[in-house]
C-alpha cells in the first residue's frame, strides 16, 4: 500500500514538474540552486525507476519556446500592470 502511494505521488506530482524545473533553472541560472534541483530531479527519476513509476511531464507547466524571459529582476505574470505595484 505504501509503495503504491509513493509511485502514484511521483507520477501525479513530483515527477510531473521536478525534472522540467531542474532543466529550466539550469538553462537560465546555473549555480547552487540549479545543482540542488538537478540532485532532486536525479533522485525523483531514480526513485520512479525503482518503483516502476512512469514520469510524464505536465505540458501545461512548460513555457512556450517563444515566451519572453524578463531581463530585469521583476517577476512577470503577463497580467499587465501588477495590482500590487505602487503607482509612481
């Protein structure tokens, strides 16, 4: 029962986004966070193989290839003006 729950958790949750997030972070900002995510992705992938879990990335989480990446330090959600932004 516990092994089945682990397998389903990897298939339904971690396995759907951890490997993809690790690749995106490594491509955009290599460094200690990228290495930590790569280690997590390696563990998730190995654990899934041991449990016989099929990891399928969630296509809804992947940004389109032509999505602009902000070149400043502000987060961008694409909603236009941020409602939390202080007017100037």
